[in-house]
C-alpha cells in the first residue's frame, strides 16, 4: 500500500513521471514479444542468456511498478544486451555498423573505447565482433546516455531549486512591502489625530 501511495504521489507531483513511465512501459511491452521470438528462433529456451533476459524483463516491470524508473531502464537495457548472445554473424556486423555511426554522440574516451572494440570501419574488422565484446561496446553507449540523463536531472533539479528560492524571495519582499505600507498608513493616521 505504501508503494502505491508513493507512486500516486509521484504521478501527481512530477511532470515528467507520466512521460518517462509511459515510454518505458511501452518499450518493455514491445520488447517482450521480440525477446520471445529471438529465443524461439534460436532454440535458446534453456540458454542461460535467455533465462537471465526474462528475469531482467520481469525485474524491469517490477521496478517500474515501484516507480524505480532508473533501475527499470538499467534492467531493460541489460536484457537487450543479453540478446546479442543469440545474434547471427550478420546481425552482429550490422549492430557494429550501427554503433560506429552512433559513437559520434559519445564523449571522447567512450567513443575511442567503442571503436577499439568494434573497429573504425568494416574493412578494419571484416569479421563480426565477438558477442561479449559487442555487449561491452553497447554497454558503454548505454552508460553514456544514462550519464547524460543524470546530468540533465541534476541541472533540472538545480534550476527548480533556484526558481523556488527566487519565488520565496519575491514573496518575502512582497510581504515586507505590505507590512511597511501598513506601518506607514498607521503612522500617518497618528499624525492626523494629533
């Protein structure tokens, strides 16, 4: 019951909650059949990666229901990275190509680390990267976006705090002016009586 009240309070008090919640809930719902299909076509029902991916998706849904959205995203992304274990060589090559295009958005050291793992172009790495290496490259990319989100959250919290302080100061100045005006009016009234 306490968790449900907490979630309700977050929904009421937070503008971005609904957007973040809906986005992740939609991602999970759309990914579950993709994961099931991947497990079925690769005959991986008993594979460790498939079991762990299902557990992580369930954890992601649990975290989401408890308003632990950051934890839910991390579990979701880890489940998606585990899927790389069942990819064919061609799929891993394609994913490596996609990562090469996306590394331009990463900070310098992550960009270099990812390119070191998957190569700067397909000519340099004509064979598909190993599944574990590709998982690490995708993890570096995911870490970058998680860090960006945290930085954005910190900035938003700072601006909210500053805005709140400005509002408090404006309210205090307004109250002070009202009190000062009342004192002046009462002072003028005393002089008029004399």
